[in-house]
C-alpha cells in the first residue's frame, strides 16, 4: 500500500507541498493558509495542475484505488465499463477511503472508527512528516528523487496541505 500510495496520491501530495512551499517562499502566494492551499490542491485551474496536484490528478489517483480491486478478477474492459457506467465513480471520495482502508494504515494511529476526514488527514500527514526513505524499505530511485527534491520543510505547510487534502477528498463523499 505504501508503494501504491507514493506512486499515486501521496507522491502527488508530497510534490504539491514542496512545489507550493517553493512558490510561497518566492512570494507567489500571500500566505500558506489552509484556505489558499485547499483552493489550489485538487483544483481545476492551470495553476493547481502546475503545482503538481490538480483536479485531474486527484480524480485519477482516486479512480486507480477504486479500480484496482476489480482488476484482480476481471478483464480491464469489463472493469472500466462497469465502473464508469455505474454510480460508483460518483462517490469517489468515500470509495477511496474504504478501498485505502482495506490495505492497512500507515500510520498505525488511523483507527477504523475515525471519521473519513480524520483518516484522510492522518494518511496525508504521515506521508508529509515521516522520513519516507526508510518506510518499508523504499528504495526506488525515481520515488526517492521526487521525495528528496520536493519534500516541504515548513511544518505549517505540511499541516495545511494534510488538512486541505482531507477537506478536498472529504468534500467528494
């Protein structure tokens, strides 16, 4: 699950946090408030996509988690047809939380009885604040390079990006 997270939503989140911090330090944004970050993260604007985690990225990452389980036992054409012709994709946020929860939680502080918002926040915060290069033997050089180059250092940005991610996906529930 950790590798899948880092190859998808968590990797995009780390990239976004680092790119936003760089832009903030270069005075592109007046503050690094949660409200500004929430507008940008998973937003539909060119600017949001340019920061590394626009709306299309967010939807693709969530859809990947939702489609993954179905691909184990079905042909890809059936999986896609079934998914996009059902109402499942309209409830992406909840589906993502449920699907991601099935694969164990990182960090261990996430509990089954946590609200969806709390689960999303804790997952995001874990990836933004832990030493990712040591998590479960991660050694892939491509992922390592992204993390090393784009990891945010400001605690306020890490906190607000984690909250913004939880707010954005929770709004899709």
